[in-house]
């Protein structure tokens, strides 16, 4: 198990340095949520990352921020871990999306980032990036990466969509989405090299009609009930963080052939046609709210967001549903 975790961490490290921001393809509109609160003015579908800015509003600072990201990448490609880290704020956060088992990883602060960066250098990591757009303190990229593990699997390079936030000359946050095409190549290769752990035993006993979601420390978590009961379900959302102006929580059903990895990767843009909103809510910073919706079938998947920049800050599922 330790060996598996080490290899997985290595892959995640490589993945987090894949970058980019491609304008998302048009998807059929998602089903509207059944929540009892009034619908939001701005749908979650338009908030999941990132909206391409008007080119006419670019400033000299946009160019400088893009250069900072490029210099950070160049230093890492040259094997200079500390030189690359110098472009990050001390409390910088990195969010990685699309890799097993959950499709979501969070790394906070230079010590954690340093460990990832050093591992990549040790595994002959190379990073090719292209800035596609900038807007204020946000830099959007496309990227390809090469890493010893993906070379061994025969799937290098992998491709990513990234968004960086640069404030005061330092990278403060970085979100990296594995592209859907790369996920389609990575998943079978990874499963062949490292078979998944046995699944848990089937759910027995009654489900619950209430769950709690907490947003704190840049991370969204849930009490993760063993199963939800069909019918009216209450979701308690506690937002302890106050450093972002907007937060969002969405609950979904998915088509049977899709899972949490597919959803997390596909949410680089509007929710896909194979997802169905059950609940879509927008609690404010530092607020606690309760919401209800009608649940008919499972499993249920959860995605949480903060903005700006538009980043997934947590996910969960599948949560079974029992009668």
C-alpha cells in the first residue's frame, strides 16, 4: 500500500504542473436544481472555471503576471526548485483535479510545494506551457508535462488546463485540471499498473435525511453519510472562510457510466450534459445556511467552489441512496 501511495503521489506531483485554460466547449444546459431557496442570479454552470476575459481590457500588469508564471516554470524545468519556489507566496495553495482516487488534491504552503517540486525534478519532469489569456491577477494556461511515471506508462505527455492568481508579484493560488482526453488515456493505464483497492461492502440499514458541508481553510468537506434516504434531504452548509467573496455547493446525479473523476475534470467549464443538478446553493463568506431538496435516486456527488479565482475546493461521492 505504501508503494502505491508513493507512486500515486508522484503522479499527482507531475499533474499539478500541467497548465492551461482553454475556452470550454458548449455543453447542453444542465437540469435546474430542485432546492427550495430562490434560484441564484448567476448559475454554478457559469462560475466553474474560468470565464475568458475581454481582450480589450488587458493591462501591463497582466503581462507581468504572465511573465512571473513563465519564469517559475522555466526555473523548475532547469531543476532549480528554490528558484521556482521564490515565485510563490509563503501560504500559496495548489489544487489538482482529475487523478485517482478522488480527483482532488490540495497542497498548502511552500514546504508542501517544495516536496512536490523536488520529486518532479528527481523524476526528470519537463513542463511546456502556453499562456492563453490574462485578466487582472489571473493567468490562464495550457500545458503539457513529461514525468518518468507517465513515460513508463506510455502516455506522456499529459495535458492540463490551469489558472494562476498572482498578487504582488507572487503566485497565491494555482488550479490544474487534467483534460478529459488525458484522463481517458491515464485512467486505464494507471489501473493496469496499479489495480484499484477492493470496493466497500454494500450499504445496509437506513439512510439519513441530513448532511453537513463545511468550508474552512480553503477546503470543503462533508460528514460523508454512509447513505442518504430518498425523499426530503436537508444540507447544512457552514462557511467559516471569509477570504473569498463567493462560495458555491452543488449536488449531482450522474449518468451510470460517469464518476467523480469525470465530473471534477468536466467542471472546467459548464456542467456536462451527463450531470443533473440536485442542489445548487451560494452561501456567503462566514455564513451558515440550511437548504432542502427532494432526492429520488443515487448515487449523489458533491462539488464545492470558491471564487475568484474559480476553483474547486472539495468534492465527495459516490454517496448511496436508499429507500
